């Protein structure tokens, strides 16, 4: 798979389907998804950021890179203690890839370890790329594999991992993430809902690759899941700008956070409460957390964005407010507990 990432940073186990699938407008995709078509069978048109939004992203990178670096450092130290130098990082494409690269670089700089790093596709409702998993397991012991993602929303991918890893004896469903406000994994850098700046953009902060794709007319039984390479956006690529900004803020003496920092209750419970409060029957329309709320604005049809009671003065939400204003999406203050923001997708049957 082509990407703007260097091969020494990650080996991406995806099929290059550039030119084989026409991207579809957001409104068209949303109608099809809500009519029952799976999102992995379509590709979105990549959002072209406005100059105001790029400024908001650049501010987020300056303001939040230290918090992200701290979370990566704490997570990496926990990985080192729990898994040791034989760990094999398996990032979940695409949001997990920059996190995996940062963990790989932290382990190299602090411990002198050179750990393997792969990227594979996992799709909610369709599972993990089993061909990619088999390729990794030909080279590495099952017990050494560790899945990596950027953050946890409500925990749907973690549920998918638990189901899928049962097919591969010895492979743990444990998930390592920088931020886990949903409280689904202990292998995280923080249980707070922090802004990870890579969540603010699409392919231009993700190696110029699309989200992953799976459809039988394009992906054969022996193929890896697919993705598109957006080489035409090379001039706008910020993938290494993000990685290097965070890496430059690494600290080697960070202490893990106290467990008392955790929010009360699991994220999924809060999501169910939001669904009840707003009369939403399908919790898949609720996307909690800063990263997930950003994704709603970038590639779905939003109904509204919820922000916490202190959100009006929260600088980490500036990019959300900019994007919501551009797309004419209302922003509503709501008493969130586990999260600082939450996106709600419009139910087109109600539109």
C-alpha cells in the first residue's frame, strides 16, 4: 500500500485500490448507510479544509501536542512494562497508524528497542482483516501482538476485537490507546477525553490514505482490505508535521496518572443516557469524544454537537466550533461526564 509514511515507521497491510472506487458525497453516503448499506462499501469525498479550519488545526497542534505526547509516553511505558521488548505493534488503520509510529519512536528513544509495527484494517460489523493477521502471524508469535488505536469513543472497535481475536489462538484483544474516556482498557495514556490533533484532519494527517474499504467486487478472498492513496494531496500532507510536533514534546520522567482521575461510569452508559435524552433509538448515531465528534463533522451528516458545561471556554474545542459554524450545525451545552464533546448524526428518516 502506498502512503506518505516511511516503510521503517510502519508496514501497511492494505490493498491499493486507487482509481477503482469513486468517492461519494456525504449526503449520498449517509442516506445509503441509514438505508442499510455498510459504510465500508463506499468511500467519502475527502473534506477540503478552509483556511480558518487549518488555522484552528494549527492552534490545536501547538496547544495540545504536549498533552498528546504525555499520553503517548505514559502509554508506551505501560506497554514496555506489560509486554516487554518483544511486543509487535498492530495499528488499526487509519487513526491508529500515527499513534503506533509515535509509540515505536518512544520505545526506540527511551528503551533502545526496535519493535515491529504493522497497520491492518478492522471494520465494525465486518471484522478484522484476517489475511493481514495471518501474514503477521507467519512472522511473529501470537502472544506478542498488541493492537493500537488513537482513542476510544464508546468502545465499538474493542468489542469487535474481542470477537475477532477468538479466531486466532494466543492473540490478545487488548487495545492500547492514548485516550480512553469510555473506560474500556487499562492500557491507555489517559482516561480523560483529550484532543489528539490528528483527529482534526482526514488523509492529510494519516499518510494520505483513505479509510479502509471492503466490497467483494474489489476485494478478493485472498486480498487485504483496501484503501485509496491520495497522491494529488501531497502538497497538503501534514502527517509527519503531526508526528514530529508530538515527538518533540516527549518527556522521559512522566508519572502515570492517579486512578482517581477516572470519570464515574462507563462511556457506553453515558451514550445510552444521551440517546434517551434526545429520543434516539440507534446509538450508532451518537459519537462521543472530541475525536469522534470531529469525524461526524468531517464525514457524516451531523444533527448537532454537544459540548460539556465548561466547553464554551475550552480551547481544545475551537476546531469543532469552527467546523460546526462552517457546516451550520448547532452546538449545544450538555452535562457530559466522560467526554468533552459528542457528535450526533442526523437521522435522515426524521429530516
